[in-house]
C-alpha cells in the first residue's frame, strides 16, 4: 500500500476541464491527483527565424510554476533575470514530445505556442503537462480544421506521459511529491498510442539501477500510459 | 445599455473560490465577469533587509499575467529579463493598498507574500486582484491567529477596488476590456469599508476631464466599492 | 508656517534655463526649490514598431536620478540590470502627460525622446520633470516649425504638474522632501491650461483620506498649476 | 560500414592528456575522435548555502562550448545574458552523474567545481565530458588524499558515458556529429563499472522507437561503456 | 590655426563650479570648452568585500553620458542591461588615476564613490572627468578632515589629465570632438603635479606612430597638464 | 636574474601550434611560458549593421578566460549576466590592434571573428592573444586568397605585442604573473614590423613613473616585439 492508499501500478485520479481559458484556441486544466496544470495552445501566424520560407510550422512550449504552487514559495524566474535549469529542461521536453506526433508540414507557416502553468504541484508536473498539453493542442488543431486554416489534422498519434520510479525497492507509477522526493530511481516516459517510446529519461537519484529494474519500470510505464491515452481519447473523441 | 447589457452603475457578477491552492495559507480564485485571477498569500518567517530588527512585518505583492490570459499571447517577462512597466506599477499598487489596512506591528517579523496571477483578462485585473488578494490575506491572517502565530487580527479595515471611467461621454463602473480600451477617461479607486480613499489614479486617456466629471466618477466608485466590500464580508464572515 | 517658511498654498521659487544642452533640439534646466532636473527633447526620424506606417508620431520619456541627487547615494539602475519600479512609473506618467497635449498626427513619423535627469532631488521631481519637459518639448517643436519639418505646432494645450498633500492635518502644495516623507496623504496632479485634469494620483500613505480632503487638495492643486502654467507661458512666449 | 569506416559497435579512438592545466587540482584534455574537451576539477573550501553545516561536500559542473568548437561560430552565452537550454541540461547531467559515484560525506565541507569546456565538437560532447571529468575528479581526489585533506577516496565506482542511436535503421555506438544529426533515435547512457545505469536519456528524434530497439541500444551502450571504463582504469591506475 | 581658433598647444577655456550638488560631500561642474561633466564624491562608511578588515579605504568611480550629451541620442545602458565597453574602460581609468594619489590607509574603512556624469560632450570627457573628479574628491576629503572623520589629508599629489593627438600631421592638445574624430593618433595622459606619469594610453586610430611623434605628444601633454594643475590649485587653494 | 632565471630583456619561450581547431579558418594554440591561449579566426559572410552597404569588412575580437585558467577559479561571466570590465578592455584592444593592420576594404562585406580563449594564465594573456590572433588571422586570410574569396592579402603589416614593466626598480620585458602582480609600473605595447606604435598603455600601479623610465620601457618593448615578429614570420612564412 502506498502513502495515499494506491496500489503500486495505480494511477492517481485524472480530470480535465476543456476550454478553460477563453483567449486560447485550445486550453485545459488538467488535474492529476493534487497536481494541477493549465495547458494552453495559441496560434501565431509566423514561424521562428530558422524556419522562414520552409513551408512548415512549429510547436514550442513554455513551462512555469506559480509561486504558490510549491510548499515553500518559489520565487519568479523573471526576478532573477534567468530561467531555472529544471524549467528549461522541462519545457524542452514538452516541446520535443508534442512535435514528435505532429506533421509540421501540415501546419502551414504557423507557430503553436504551448503554455503549461503549474498552479499546484504534487509530483509529476512535467508528465501531466505533456498529457494535458496534447489535449489543448488537439483542440486547437481541430478548431483550425473546422475554420479552414488547415486541411487535415496534422496529428500522427496520441501522446501521453507518466513517471515511474523505485521507492523503497518497489517499482511505482505516477509518483506523488512525497514518493518522488524519496525515490531511489526516477524515470519519466513519453509514449505514443502504439506503445512506442518518444522519450525516456531515467536517473538513479539515490543509487544506480540494473537492467532488470529498468525492464520492470518500462512495463509499468507502458501499461499506465495506455490507460492515460484511453482517457485522452474518451475526453476528446468522447 | 452597455455592451454586455449592464446598467452604467452595475458591477459584473463576482465569484470567489476560497482555498484554491493547497500550499498557500490563503488563496482564492476571484472571477469578475470574464476576468479571473488567482490570489495567494504565503507567509515567510523573515522580513526584507530594510526592516530587520524593527519588530514589524511586511506585506508585498507580485502580479503577473499568464501568456494565454490576453487575446494575443503575452510573452513572459522572464524571457526579456525585465519586468514590464505596467506590471511593476500594478504590483506596487496592490502592495500599498493592502499594507494600508494592516497594522504591520502586529505581524511579527514576517513577510506575507501576495501573488496575483491573472489567468484570464477582460478588464479590471488590477482592481480584481486587490479585492481578491484582500480575501486571501484575511484567510491567511485568520489562520495565523488560530494557530497562535499572532495574537489578534492586524486588519484595520476591509479594502476593495474597482475601476470607473468615461466611455462615450457616460460615466461607467467596472469596465470590461472593450469598454476600457475605448474609454476617454480611466480611473482606478481603492477604498476602505468606511468609504475613505486609499488610492485614486485617474488618467485622461483620450482627453482631459473636469472636476464635475471627477465628482461623478468618485460617487460611482464609492457606491460600487461599498457593494464589493459587502460581498467580501459575506464571503469571509458569512 | 511651513518648514521652509512658505504658506501652505505657496509654491517654491521656480527657475528655468533654456537651451541648457546644445545637442538637444529642446533642453532646459528646471529648478523648483532645491529640486533640479535637466529635461531634453530630441527628435528621431522614425517611430516605434507598433506605429509604423500609421502616419503619426510618438512622444516617449525616460527619467533617471543621478547617484548624487539623493541624500544617500542612489546606485545606478544599469548595475542591477533592471529599472527601478518607481522610475518606471514616473517615466510612464511623464510620457502620458505630454502625449495628452500633443496632436501626434501633426508630428509626422517621428519620435520625440524626452529625457528627464534629476541632478538634485528635494521632493517633486516627477512633477518638476513634467513642467520642465513641456518647455523643452515646446522649444523642440517650435524649432521644427521654423525649419519646416512640420507645418504647425502640434500642441493642443499647455500642461504642468505639481504635488499636493496633507501634512500634520494641513493641505499643502509643492511639498519639499521633508514634508513629502512625512505626509499623511500624497497626490500628484497634471493639468491643462484650462484647468482640466490629465492625471491624478493620490495615495493615503499614512491613512486613508475622505472626499472633503480630496476636494481641498484638488482646489489647491488647480490654483497652483494655473500659476505654473503662467510661468511657462512667460518663459516661452515672453 | 559507417561514415568514418567504423563498425557499428566500434568506439572512436580515445585519448587523455592528464595534468593539462596547471592551476586545477585535476585536469585532462579528452579526445574522442575529433571531439575534444578540457575537463578540470578545482577545489573550493566551502559549500553552497543549501548545504551549510551539513558536514558534507558538493560536486557541481559547468559546461561550455568555445565559439570555434562548432562548424558555424557559436555566440557566447555571456553576450545574451542567459545560458542556453541545451547547455543547462548538459551541465546538470554531468553534475548528477559524478555525484552519484561520490560519497559526499567523505569530502568535508568543500565544493569540487568541474568545468568541461569543449574546444572542438564532433558529436558526443556531453558523454566525453562525463568520461573525462571523472578522470579529472579522480586525480583531484587522489591529490586530496595524498596531501591529507581527506582520509580516503570518496569514489564508490568508476563512471563513464557514451551515446548510442539508430541511424538508417541500424543501432550505432558513439555517434559522430554527422551520424548524430541524422539519427532517428538518440540515447545517452551513463553507467558504473558494474554495468548499472546512472542515467539514461533516449529521444525519438525522427520517429518513436519500440522496446526491442531500446533493448538493442541498451546492450550496445553497456558493452561500450565497459570498454571506456577499462580505458579509464588503465589511464588512472596504469 | 585649429578649427576653433586655438593654437596647437592651447587648452580650451576651463571653468569649475564647486558645491554644485548639495547632497554630495564634494561636487563640481567642470566645463572644458563645450564639454561639461558633473563630478561628485560621496562617502560610504564601508569598504567593498575584498578589503574588509584590512584597515584601509577605497576610491571607486562610475562614468555615464546622459542621453542628450551626444549629437545623436545615446540610449541608456540600463535599457540594454549591460554597460558599454567604452564606459567600463573610462570608469576604470578614473578610479585608478584617483587611487594613485590617495593614501588609502589614511581613509579608514570607507569607500569614496566618484560619479562623473557627462551632461554635454565635445571631446575629452574622460580627461575632464579626471580633472574635475580630483577637485570634488579633494573637497570631500577636506570636509572629512574638518569634521574629524580623518586626521590628515590622504592626498599625495594633485592629478589631472588631458588628451593629445595627431591631426592632419600636427600634434594638438585637448582635442574637441571634431578633431578627435579625425585624429590619426589619439592619446590620453594622466599626470601628477611633479610631471610624473600615472597613466598613458595611446592609440594609432588611423595609422601607427613612431617614437619621435610619441615624444612630441608627451611634451605637449606634460606642459598642458602643468597648466591644468595650476588651475586646480588656484581653484582649491585660492 | 629574474624569478624564472631570465635576463631582464629576455622573452619567455614561445610556441605556436597552427590549425589547432578544425572548424576555424585560422586557429592557433599560442604558448608564452606557461600562458596558453587558443586563438581562432572565423569568417562570417556579413558585416555588423553600422557597416552595411559600405563595401568593406570588419574584424572583431572576443576574449575569455576559462574558469581553471587562473589560480583561484574564475567564475564565468555568463553566470553574472555581464562581462567583466577587464575582459571588455582586452577584447577591444585586440580588435583595434588587428584592424590597424588590415585593409578592411579588401575583405568584402565579411566579418572575421577572432576568439581568444585563455586556457592557462601566467601573465601577458592580452599580449599573447594579440600575437597569436594575428597568426590565426593571417592563416584565415591566406585561405581566403587561396580559395578565391578575396583577391589579395589585406594585411598591411605584421603586428605583435608584449608587456614591459618596472619591477623592484628594474625594467623587465614579458612579465610572468608573479612579476606582473608586484610591478610598480606596467605597460602593454602593440607594434608593427616597422617598429611603429599601434597602441601603448602604461599604468603606474604602485607609483607614477617619469619620462626616463618611459623611454627605457619603450626601447625594451621595441626590441622584444621585433623578436616576436621574427618568430611570427618564421612560423607563417617559414
């Protein structure tokens, strides 16, 4: 039994509120246990300089934690004039993950800005952000098809993410903050609906881990991401 | 009749969700029409350097708009490495307004950090932030009294704010974004429960205004802030 | 009797040296009591990006205090890599005030840069800056008419500013630093030659203030700004 | 046959010059094919604030590419006033990898600063940096034992890293720049001398990858890192 | 005959207004032809960290040009978040020059902040700043002796500076802006009252120069600095 | 006899490794005693904005010290978000020195970026950088002539630099760090192959110096730079 009563392969309750922010073409509030992230997708009618004239679009992501999202107030990056290393890593991961399932050549010369703002953090903010941002992006793209901006959906696969880890020798899925802080091994996985890997990042926080442990974590993550993608499909396609 | 069907002295619907963020000692989601702001109050057990050893506390505020809160995506201040002039003005106003109704000597050597994060903007974000932040602050202070951190409530008065303005020659209260963008005169008022002025900032955006117009705006603002403070009291004291 | 022997409705001696800096199209040293500000107006033959192609000009202002202008040396903003919140507020106020009396469509696609550098501060630096900057701007515009850059003066009204406040229960005008630091209520007013309000910013620093007090402050400010505009006219039009 | 004539499981030639910089307690020039990195370890007799008084040390890493290290000149981060996201990720990875094999409690209250400066880049700069930095760190620690600063070596295991990837459908090890730029899948692995995983980061750059492919990459990486650690041992222990 | 009618060894008219800024312990407006610089000296009762506990003081300088001081408006360094290279060089030169004639051990643990703000530039701003700053510093030190902060004057020699250069083949002293912009060789000299060199910085802007030319420039500079120091003595000692 | 056994007019051993970095069009590792600097020259097919359309090229230089190049680790400028004053001065000096011997009109609209990265410092880093950068620049230009990018070599003269100084009353050349730190007078000289001066910067660090001392230093520097230019010629023209 885990700290919050879950089985070791049990995901936390997940909820999604669509159209959460009226100005964004796609927007959700995603709740994964006590972790809550606002994910928005906004369209800009131009591409970054390195893509000019290449007849393709771009998807980019930013991630931020509100000061009150953590137990001890987190000072705003803008006050230090530079972005936190962890933040940088996470927003690059979100961007890569989403781009991997979008056919950018079908977007036209447009940028879709994904913003993931964590309003309450309890572990798994980056994976929740990916899961939620995909829904916001899907909604924005559906809107673009509807109003004729693009001809067909550029989505090549659903994508979702979760964390797995080893805590007190046990492989667990979807770690809450307390589990995450004490995990010996911590791994984030991003997968497609076909169970293929888009990104895998595993760290031996307290100790190295061997290949058997890695195999267990991979299976656990794969099973869980399947459930999450089912949830996404239900939400979006109903 | 106004653009959204209101009378010229009619406030937009206001809603407050308390305890919106679990990590903050006080936190609300305030909704004023389509304007939505998360206001949190977090306690830090030290004061800024200029107050060290003076046996008093401090209340300070930060304000930020999420990128998707506005019609066109607002780039994050952290990326430019400096804070927007308007943001700076607003957070200084929020801080001054709240400090004016708190007896800082009763706080002990503590700082209360107020964070106002606008998740959706439709005019009146700074005044909604003040109104909401007061509730979050009140909740945090009530908690401090309950758990014995302080002996008595340091609140000397309720405080709330609203905007008034002249639009097409007519004095209006609580302007939505469209009204605000086209107003000839724009004024923000912060008042106490006794109808006294804490802060008044009026600007002739399109043209100067005379003393008669000022008098009308003041009355309109005063009446409206009374209603808002009634709403705060009902929310807090039930 | 006030600390410097003035009556409560008496302005400090005001002096203006025109053509103080040879490189600027308009430039004054304005002295208001011991407050001294260099105000310059320089013309640039382009507009900011947001105005391109709109057949109008722009007026923008920057404000800074020299390190030795204050009692304790003020560290330069450039060393901290960010602009002081108060500085930001003041330069936005100066810019708005001047733009409100200029018909920007008569400027052509030009920017007029106003720089207000405080070399000695003794209260009222922002209002002195507005009063002085208007003269520098008027001189620069007169020069532009003379040399044929523009056809007619784009000035729609004279504009000047002063501070009023309540100090030991008494309404005072044009507060010096010592009065300002101890004022219960502090208000800055910017008005046109017709006695209309362009900007009003009142703060209850020590306590809230009521409508009767506001009315007294407004009258006092109005009377005083009339005198200041008379002084400006005498200076400029002789 | 690969672009540079190697077999798919063949590492590039590796060379290490120890004591490359006289001021550092440990320093190497590591060359992996055409990739060349200066790795230094310098001791500072204090710990970062968050470790003060905890009777343990710290190991931290910085990574930078010289402007001429890449084909097109890379502008220095200092000129933009912020650190590149990729740089941030890499230096965090280097730091974590080294800390995972050091018993920090045996360091005393000291920080060991690892600097990895890439003077020529041809793929695999981050993994070469980890492999080289471990040698520099080992040398610095050996020196500390010799001169009595610490009693015993705090190294719990050797650590090294390499890249693996899928290029034109083939799993390859130790990718050079041209292979890396065209790889479908890219993975960095950091392992101990016992073949345990410290860090694994795999990205489907061009397409997702399945579990069989992952398994092949893991084996390939494991074999190769064994060889690299043999090389490290020969270099250090002779 | 030079562009402004001077002989080639003739200095521009020099004027100094002492006590120009009331808040500084020493302050002058120095005018050298059309070049005008405000130089102030302010005392701070602490030393920079690297001098703590060393029983000596410090003298440091900052230099800045007001936006309107140059023909084309000079944008403020604070807006770019970094200090101009030329500015940096100049303020380091001013600091070194002044420190070279002050016995820092007689200052006590104090910092004297020198600020040189150019309000109008017409060549020779850095040398005028040194000449003027010395007077401000002397005044501040005299005040410290008078009020008992220090026992004796820590000044070991007077110091002044001027520019020399080769323009159209002719060695000239104290170049105005137009001469300076077209000079083939440009040299700044800082000397003591005994004719000894503190700092010499010569640059072949348009072409290299030989030792004979250097000798001529040195003589010219030496003669002129003697005159300037005579002027300083007259000003200060009457 | 000097600290390292040299005569007072004896240069340290100098060595140059050409083609040190494969991506740069010209690159050397220059070693002057224990001082080692990587100097590279890279060509960019555009000029800075202020030269656009002027049918000439530009040469610009950047200088940086690696953290481990100095005895105590030097923190990276990028972490403070601003460039060190000394660094700024040095890279401006390198750029000016190289430009003075290049006919920029023969470069075409190109920028040559010179990067001087100090990997080990033992005095004379700036002068070694100039000497080495000239060789890298010469190699890059020779390559441009060979591959037809430019028609003829734009080099008008060889250029090299060294330091001279007065240490314990004796004039010395090419000071190592220990001599440099204790020198009474410190001077950097940059000269052409004809023995003409491009730049001279002398500072009385501990005391002023007189004209006789200056003359001695000049002769010493001139003799030494001749030897260095002979070495450059041998290296390049062999």
